[in-house]
C-alpha cells in the first residue's frame, strides 16, 4: 500500500520512521531532495516531515511502521494549557512536575 505525497503540518522539528516486518519494497520518497530511500525492517530515518514532501511506495509482504514525531499542538498546550489557566484543580501532579521542570509560566495550580 503506497501513500500520497504529503507534509505533516502538525509535526514540529523532526520525525523518525522505523519500518518493521517481512516485506520488499515500501521505499520512502523524500521529494524536495529527490531521494528514494530503501528502508529494510529495523532501519530508521529522521527527517523534517513538516517541511519535506514524502510518501512511501508499494510493498509486498507484511509491513508496519513505528513513527515518532514531535507535535506542534503539544508545544502549544505546554505554553498556554489550552486556555484553561484560570481553572483550578485541573493539573495532575505529573503535569505540574513537567511545568516546573520546563519553567512554564502561568501553569494551573493543583488543589
């Protein structure tokens, strides 16, 4: 199964793709640099998926991909807590700890 060419507009900075399975084909095409990258099972590639058009070619066999990416919405959420900074009793201890460790301003307080 091939995919259409696309850019991941909601990704931030980098994306890592790790294909797994027993398959042939399924190369990753990164359009702007003009590359077709063969990715055997267990290999990986890191690229800026938000600004590079990419797609994969057809494969034969069984294939899955683990895709790890940074997310623009998560960065926004950490920045403004989705606009809920005036509500109380909202943030679990782990979120508060994250806010403290990253010096987030105006994070909601725990009750």
